[in-house]
């Protein structure tokens, strides 16, 4: 099951913590993995030390993972292209890839977020950008994952979603191994919205944790947050069942409660009165929920979906209301059935 396919190779575009973790866990499954990073100096250090000392220190990068800062070289001969770049860089990167892409390639979007302005999901961004050359086959990879645990070989279950059943099935078979189990799903809308929006709710959970309002409040944020995510997903064509699975509830619980959650950490720091800009500047890796919140509010308005927690998180991030005042407003809203 773990033997690589002869001549198989994949390109992972983005050498942050998640991209690097994927390269480590998938290394036994492929003959060659090329891991692209924007930073040439980071590439040199990974090549010489076999460790990503910036984004995933402490984990050895296997010898068949080849770091590179050359996008064309990373993509040459790749059968699968995995996009793991921050959401803000997705469109420009896919456009830069165009000269090196072929119709035979399969694409996996593993970025969790929404594009600012267009409000598009990441697979939609990929389709639109690559579609300038040809119509790509795109699947979505998501689920409850902390990069360090994946890289460390801890058992992890995720979802691979596409309306193209053959595509999802092929990625499921090729990526699954002893420590990474993929479940097929044909609802990329629900999967991607669950992935993007759970980061917003995690900021709220972090605020509750930091203020010290107790476990009851955190459980309420998670539960009512899931209700908000589900309402918006349904409005955009997603299915409720998806949001009760790994890419919805599973990812939400992990991100809201785990100590490795960057978005939860942002909430904790906000509860201490720190300025958002200072928090973001002090973080090595991007907390996607910070940028996704405004886009989610725009989507909620467009589709007339009630998302009170998301709206309050947006107000906190913009400095319009204090965390304690936001909690009070949520508690004093008009009473209604669950």
C-alpha cells in the first residue's frame, strides 16, 4: 500500500507548515516530490539540512522531496499539482504556473480561505486562473489537521472532494497511507466553506478562552458557529451532511480547541487587548481567519444569511467593538428557537 508508483511525481506549491507536512507524509507514496517555496534561502536550508527551520522545525524532510524556488522546475513532469499557498497568493501563483501546466495534470487545492473581493473559494480561483489556458480537473483536500501532527506520523483523517468522482477516487487511492486516510466527498462547496469559515469561529473561541468566560461559552461558540457555517454553505449549494463531517465539525472542533491553532491564538491575543496588526506582525505563519472574516460577512450579506458570531468577530478585528462588548451583544440578541 505504501509503495510509490513508478515514475510518479507531484508538485507541492507552498512550503509553509502544511505544504511541508504533506511532502513528508506523501513521500513514501511517490517517487519524487518537488516542494516549491518563494524564499530561495529557505530552499537552500531545506536542501542542506533536510529541515524547514522556519515553518516546520524539528521534522526531517525525506530525501525524495526536492525543495526548489523555480516554479517551472517544480511543475515539470508532475502528475499532480497541490496548491498549499496562502489564499491571498493563490490567483497570482496559479497564473504564474500557466506556462508550465498541461491538461494531463490533476490539481488538488489544499488552501483554506476565500479570495478577497471576488469571494471565491480556492478551487474556484484555481479553475478561473488555470481556465485561461484549459479547463482543469480540481479536487479539494481538507479536514482536521495540525501540520506538526501530520508530519509526526500521527493518524489523520481528511476529505478529498470533487464533483468528478474519478478524480477524487484517484487522489484518495494515491494519497492514503498508514497515517493519512482520505474519505471521498462530492460536495466541494460544503468542504471548502467549512474549511474557510471554521477559522473565523476559532478566533471567537480563542477570545472566549482568553477572557476566561468558561467552557460553556466555548461550546456555545462552536455549536452556534457550526450553525452559521452550515446556513451559508447551504445557501451556496453545499450539503448539511458535509458540515457534520471531517471538513465541518471535525475541523471546527480541532481549530477551536487545539493549542496549535493559529486562529485560536489570534483570539487569545485579542482578548488581552493587543492590536490586530501587532498580533499578525508577530506571527510567522498566516492566520487565514483574519482575512476570511470580511469575505464571509460579504457573502452573508449577498445571500442574506444570518451570521451573528461572524459579524461580531469582524467588528472586533476592525477595532469597532471590544471582545467583552461583542459577547454581551451576542447574549442579548432577540430570543429565538434553535
